[in-house]
């Protein structure tokens, strides 16, 4: 019994420190997003993970759009997942420039360059800073022990709902994925080449 209490206290302290590090990193990422400084924002983003997450969402939206009019063969699905991801990566790279990423996280506007703004904007990460801690806790979802998602915006409608994922990288938490609203994904998927 005497050994149990210290062990439990150590476990509680470790879990508390782990959770506190996530909150601190989220707060710092929100402040970076509010500043609109692209280089500062990049310090809180794992661009490879974000690129992969957005590309896979775009390809899934593309396949869903094609699947509405006809049956997709397994070969088409395989090709879309491999070649489509490569094409989507090139498009997503335009969204993930420091300047465009700063605009996305600060204002929620999804753009590939100064002239091209996509429909279906997301609620910006910067808006999380306007919530109280209980509001933030109500929006958190544990994805894995080293990853959590925070839903942004007040809508639970899939066409308008978006979320940001933070992943523990060893030296801190970084933005690892952005769940785009369906409208923005449809717009991005429409830009992929057709047959």
C-alpha cells in the first residue's frame, strides 16, 4: 500500500505534464496563427504530415465525386490513390507555402496563390484562442496517445466542419493534419485532372 500511493502520484504527475505540454503547444500554435507570420507558423507545423493528410482527403473526395456517377474499378482506385496523391501533393504544396499557411491558420481562407481562393473556407486555428479552457476541452478528441484533434467552428455539418490535429514529435507538439470541410475538398478535387 505504501508503494502504491507514490507510484500513482508519479503517474498522475507524468500524465499531467504530458497534457500540459499539449496545451502549451496548442496555445503557442494559436498565437503564431494569430500573428500571421508564416515563418513562425512553420515552426509549429509538420508540413510532410499535413501534406499527406490533405492529399489523402482530396483524393478521397475525388473518388467520391467519380463514384457518384459510375462504379470505380479496383484498378482506378489504386491509380487514383497513387497518381492522384502525387498530383494532389503538387496542389497542396501551393497551399502549404509559409504565406498561404499563415493566411489559412489566421483567417481560414484556403488559397493556392494570391488570386485563387477556394470555396468552403475553414474556421481558423486562430479562433481557438477566443475560447475558454472548458470550450477547448469540449472540442478535443484523442486520436492516438500521441495525437489529438481540436474541432474548430460551431458547425457539426460535415460540409462546414473542420479540425486541426496536433501530434507529439518528441520535442513538442506540432500541427500534423487539417481536416478540411467537404466543400473545400470538393473544390480541390475538382481541380484534379479528369480522364
